[in-house]
C-alpha cells in the first residue's frame, strides 16, 4: 500500500510541475480508486457522474495538495465531500424517494451498503442533525441557523463539522 501511496504522491507532484503524462496517469489511477470507493456508497446509475465530478474537483484543487503529505487521504476527503453533495442533490430532488434512489437493487452484488441520509441524521446528536438539515440541505446561512436554534454561529459551525465527521465515520464503519 505504501508503494502505491508513494507512486500517487509522486504522480501528483509531477503533475503540479506541469508533467501532462504524469497527470493523465494520475487521473486514471484516481478514477479506478474512486470507482471502488463509491461502488458501495452510490447507486450504480450515479457512479460515473460522481466519479467525473470528483475528478473535476481533484483538477480544481490540485494546487492545494501538499506533496509532503499522503495523497490518498487528500483524495478521500474530496471524494467524501462530493458524496455528501450527491446525497444532498438526491435528497432535495425527491425527499420521499431518497432511499429508493440510493439503495441498490438487492440482486446487485456490487453495492452492499445501503445508506439513507435520513437514517444517518438520526444516528448523530439532534443538535448536529438539526443544523446540518438547515444549512446543508435547506440552504440556510450559518447566521439564520444560529437564530433559529439559539446556538451561537461558532457552535453551529462546530456542530455541522462534527455531525458530518460522525456521519462519515458511520458510513466507513458500514463499508
């Protein structure tokens, strides 16, 4: 695993220096890793779109990568944010149909983890779930959420951060 990590780190470093071949190879490797990462989290019909969106995010964020740090955790963080964005899109599109959209057909072996945003929100503390719903799903500002809940703006931000972190941990445990 370490050699793969070193190879990806080196490819990204070369890519940041303008090496187009290294960048093309890096994107190919990322695409393979992302398909595996999302296979258990996303319905098969949404897989290619989220992989492509994540690769676009990698492209946009490549200047922020620090070559002295591990590459895969950096990629995984971007992938988690894209996954949460995808959940939010599906949730907004059809609140009642979320589970049907995200859950794979029981016949499909490629997707074994069945994740529902509502179920995840029920598994974290209520104050965290409440502000995540308000800010991340309903689109309220931090200030508006603070006013509605009686929490300070800082506490709203902390609760969102901790709630999303807890949801990510729950998803990782189920994988």
